[in-house]
């Protein structure tokens, strides 16, 4: 598992590094059209070739990494920022009306996939990266709420929590001081996994035209643009597809590796 963690970390660093470098430099201006050099195969001048507008695919992938990071990161932040408090509240009031309302609300959100939520949002406000963030973020809320509630329920039976209750601490203070710190490792691992799923969801939404809109580059829209040219320009689909594949693979390997390193039960089994 250590090899998987190292490989996942390496792929993630490459992905994040490309996005950071694109803030300062890209090989070619992605907003400049070069029709004379459209649909060129990979070469020394264009290592990954050019698209149907003559834009450098390497530059598009580098800038598209920024879009994927921004959408996935903010969406996970929304899911974690709202889902964690809801999960803590449900666990602290297990069996109460509040717990029932929170969990049935989670079930309601789970009934609508992120793509369907995005369609409903864009039908009202129009397609954009912001609406993709909202759709993916809403779908992430019940994921974190269920995870936190399930883990917190077992923590509420621990001796140190019972001692805190005897000392007169309220449920909010116990949740903040004793429950949440013991969920940090779990949230790091789940956050990494949801981050990879967020990148995949953003690519899917952009592919169907519901994500980032031109001229903002997106890996999903690059795939959509290439589908009618794949027979004579396969590089247009190959490299964005590989970018999505390797990034999601790297984040999943990183999440699995972190789980193995941070979970004491798995560490004992490895020994």
C-alpha cells in the first residue's frame, strides 16, 4: 500500500503543479486561435497536438486543471462545511425529531444525482462553473453527514465523552472538543475521495454542456469537442481523457493510502 500512496501522491502533485504553473505560464495563449495549425498531431512545437481551433492541447489541459481543482475543491468544501455539522447534530440527538429530519433530508438529496441537480439548477440560472459547484456541493452534503453521524455515534459511547457529560459540558461543546477532533483522519480520507469524484463530476457536467462555459477550458468539454473528430484526430480525446483518468486514479490511490496510514486498526493488521 505504500507504493500506492507514493504513486497517488506523485500523480496528485503533478496535477496540482500543472494547475499552479498555468497561473504564471503556459506554452501558448489558450484564447488565441491558430486555424492554420488546427488538428495537428503531437510534435516538437505542440507536444500534445492542437485542437480544431489550433489551440495547444497541453496549454488547454494545464489551464483546465485549474477549473477542475476550483470546482472540486469548493464543492467538497460546501459538502464538508454543511455536512459535518449536520452529521454531528444528528449523532448528538440520536433518535430525536432533529435526527429524523436531517437523515430524511439526506435521503431526499441522495435521490437526485448531481447531474440531475445540475440540470434543475441550470434550467433556472443557466449553465456555468458556479452552478456545477453548487450541484456537486449539494450532492456532497449527505455524503459527509452520513459519514460523520455513523462515526460519531460510536464515539458518544466512549468513556471520555461520558466523563465530559458528567462534568457538565453540553452537546455542542462535546461535539466540538471531543467528537470532531477524533473524526479528523476520517474526514481527510473522505475529503480526498470526494475531491476525485468532484473532478469526475465536473468533467461529466462539462461534457454535457452544464459546467464551465467557453472560453474557460474544461477537460470534459475538450472530450465533447473531440467526439466527432476521434477517427482522424484521436489525440484530441486521448490526452484530456488521460488527464482525467490519471488525476482521479492518483487521488483515489492517495485516499486509500492515507486511510491505511491513518487508521490504527489497519496499521496493526499490516504489522
